[in-house]
C-alpha cells in the first residue's frame, strides 16, 4: 500500500466525499455505517503518513516532493468537501444563498422593485395565536427577514407580548394570528397565512392609500360626531380612528359614492331608504365596493330591493325576549324599557366573529335591543352573481311577533309597548341575526358594469339584524366591537401586485429534487477529475 500512497490517498478522498454527501442514505442502512467509513479513511491516512524505515530507497524513488504536494491537495480537498457538505445541509442556507430552482427562497422582482422605491418607515409586529402552543410568529419570521434584509425602511419588532397592556393599547390589533404593519400615518393588518403576495400588497396599500370608511347619512342614521345627543357612533368612530381609519359621512343627496370608496356603512336608519339608495348600493357592490348593512328592527329599512338581489329576505317579524325560558325570566326581572333579545353562537367560520368567539367564547350571551331575523336563499343561474352565505350569529330565547311594515314604523320607542307573540311558535328555534355574503362575479348585479380583471370581480356584504349601538352595548362591549371588526375584515388590502404563491422559508438542499444533475456530478465529473489528478501525479512520480 505504501508503494502507491498517492493512489490510495485519492481513493480515500473519494470515499470521504461520497460518505459525506450520502450520509443520510447510509444512515438509513445503519447509523454506524457513515462514522465507520470515515474512521477507516482516517486510519488509512494515518497509515500512509507513517514513514517506512525499511523502504527508504523506495520512497526516494517515488519522489516524495510530489507525494507531499498530493498530501496538501488531499487536505485542502477534504476541508472543501466537509465545508460544502456542512453548508449545503444547513437549514438556513436557502435564506442566505438561494440554491433552489426558480429562486423560490428569494423575493420576486416585483417585490424588490417596490422595496427599492419605499420612502416611508414600515414597522412589522407579529400578533401571536391565542394558543400559546402555536408557533405562528416563528413560522412567519423567515419571510419577514427577507423584507428586512432588502429594505432599510422595514423593521421587524418581533412577537407582541399579549400581557403588555400598553403595547396592546397602542397597536390595537383586530385579533390573533396576524401581522400589524405600522407607518407614521397609517396601519394595516395581514391575517393568517403570510405569503409574499399578501405582505407586498399590504406594504403598498399601507404607504399608498389612506383607509377611508363612509357612513351613509340623511335618513336618521346614528350620528358619527363626537358629543352628539342620542344614539350615535362616536365611540365606534374613535375606535376606528385609533386603528388609522379615516371616517367620513356621505349624505344621500351627494349621489354615487366616490370612485375611491371601498367600504360603506349603511343602515340603522329611522326613515326608510328610497329606490335611489338601493340602486346606488347595487352599483357600488357591482364595482367591487363592500357594504356593512345594519337593520333597525323597529323600523323598515327600505333596502328590500338591494337585499333581495343578494338573496336576503327580512321576514315581517320582530324578535323580542321569550320570558318563558329560564334565561328569559332572569332578564325580564331587569328594570329596562324593553327586555333584550339574546344573541350567541358566534361562528368560527368567519374572521369577524371568530375573534369574538376566541375572546368571549362562541356561546357568549350578548343582549341586544330587539332583532330582525335574516333569511338567505341561494341563487344559482347564468348571468347572476355567485353568492355564498355564512351565518355569523343567532338569537335564542326569542319570541317572534309578526308585524306589518306600517305598524312597525308606528312603534313609539320612547314608551313601553306590549305586543303579543305569535301563537304556537317554536321556543327552541334559533334565528339568524348576522350574515356574511361573499359575492363572485359581482358585476352581474348591474348590466352596465364591466370588470376587465375577472379575478377582481368580487365583493362582500355583511348584514346585521339588530342595532349595533343599543342600550346594552356598554354592558357587553361586543356589539360595538362588531363594527371595527367587520370593517377591518371588509377593508382587506387590495391586490395591486400579482405574485405567484411560493413556499418561502429555510430548507435543506434536497439531492432527490434533481437526481439527473447530481448523478452527472457524482458518476461523471468527480470520477473523471479524480482520475485525471491521479494520472497527473502518477506521471510526475514516474518521471522523477
């Protein structure tokens, strides 16, 4: 063996190379096989390095200077192989040096262009899941770090401490498992799974647009002015402004909503809307606008046409408290003008009420001042929009009273009134009190509306069958919270940039993804290079 030190040295190097790169495969055969092969290779190197005093002449004959050159080459090769094998198997390599096909662990050119032109500071904060075992923030940190690395304007504050009341009050997230993006003048949220497309669009919307919410006025709706007398949205407006929304009234006399309007709050009106308001809302939704409609159970809304086109019907029923149930008897003892209707069963299927369910519990008992049940019928035919409905919450322990529109409008809300419930009603029935309608092909709502980008031909309408500002709002806080939560859901960031979904994040180099290329390397290039080097040194030694 010592007579052919160089040949054995090169062969041993090749075995070390193969062992390191096929470590996991060999470990599957036996966990002791890779270490054993490396140990054998180490013993071979030690043996070849020992001086054989009995064959001094033979060693001189084979030109030791070339052997030492080969030994140095061997050491350098081993170091390179070990370093390459270690580096390629580091989980975070792909976020530092993108070696993946199509550069899936690098930001797209669209995002890089946007980041290079960013001129406002953007601070990103992660709101964790309510479940402490859920590592939501750990899962999204890798993609956020790519943005931080590519733009000095973006900073990441990390995970929000839910026990830090001061930070919670300052940031005011709308729920759990989301990112909150803050600029000096605006605020935005990205919910649930974070993709490059969602995060890039959130940044663009954050720095480009001021989020404005319009409240329709002119038919006895609650005032949005602070200090207004009677029922008003002052506290709701303050909550929205704290979340960086701009709140504006929109008088009905102004006609169509502004071209840049995206979310409108309509309803809880004392006077019924006329046909022009119905047409205005249909046109707004057909163009992609989103609506929060609030039904005053003690007055006719005048939105029958708008709602019927969406497949929603308001039965001529007024829901009141059923005093023949244990809960009803308990609530009837309270000294109030009108005993409340109870809503609960907050749906986890919608991000709006999922937050309520997480904080208060899905079966939380929330009193409201009367109710108007909602009915939805699926409409599926050509030329009509595709509408899907989610029931957000229901009313129970309620007694239905069938009542005409004329009699409903004559109820004197300043006095105690008494009406007899319907005979033989089902006391265990639950009534839908909130609907979330997602609308695909919304342009079909009006003939003269054309949407070129069919992926954006959608809208959403949320309807509540009770007043969100009522005498019981402050006792529970839930109903007043529904407006900001609903608006935050409706005001999702507009898809201004289209980026294909990619699985960003740290990964190991997987040799099995492209076996042909690796087979060429191991079965072709490396053996040939090794053989050429061996022949070169062998010729040098023979010529010495």
